[in-house]
């Protein structure tokens, strides 16, 4: 008899994860991911857009390095300027489908230079 409540809790939990990760709800709550190079001369941001948005950022950075070969000589690493927040379960689909975004090294944003992005609703809570 006690297995039924546990079963329903698991089913409801999975349903909540699916709804929050694969519906417009995830877009509303989504954090805008920001990126930068070492000195902040290149900044870019992607709004909730999945893997294609991340690829656009990497292509933009590749083009930036072609136009600025001196930057490539210094450090050609693209850094993420956002922290990973595992408690934001509505972003777990991003971890699953585009893990490259989270494997980038972290760099604290340069004040006054980093791209301005909109905050999600949850950034205010």
C-alpha cells in the first residue's frame, strides 16, 4: 500500500521536470548566458535558444578572433561569465542537450564591459 504514494510522487516529479524544461515555461524563467574573452574586449550573450544560440556565440567569437589576431595570440579561450546554478531545474535540459556551454572556464564579468542582459524573473527572488 505504501508504494502507491511514492509512485505518484515520482510520476508528478517527472511531469514537473518535463513541463518546466520542454515548454514555454522554461523560456520565461531562463537565464541569459553571457560570454567574454580574457580582457572583456569581446562579449556576447545568448537568450534562451538552446544549442543553435550557443553555436552562434562560438561562430561570433571565431569571427572576432579572425579580425583581431593579436587577441588570439594572447588568449583565444572563450569564457562563460555566468555561474552554474544546479537548483534551477528548469535549465536542466540545457545541461543535457548543450553541455559544452557549461564546460567553458568561468571568468568573473568585467565591470562596465560585459554585455548587458535581461534578468529572468527568478534573478529578483
